[in-house]
C-alpha cells in the first residue's frame, strides 16, 4: 500500500508544479525521494512533455 501511494504522489506533484510554471517537487518527502529517485526523474520528464492543457485536465 505504501509503495503504491509513493508511486502516485510523484507524478501528481510534478504535474501540479508544472501547471503553476515551477518545476519543484517540494511536496515530496525526503523518504519518498529516496524510495523513488529514479522513478521520480522519469515521471517528471514524461510530465514535461505533456501540453499545458492536458496537464491541467490531469490535475482536475
């Protein structure tokens, strides 16, 4: 259960911060970053390829 939450937190935070024009994963705890360091980087790169409109739809 914990691992599932961790994987979901990273892309959501990345999308939210991309929408406001800031690429910061400040809401992710150090523990999460440690557990999902490689995944986090991949997710952020994928999120940045998403158009603004689609990113906003994902957030809603």
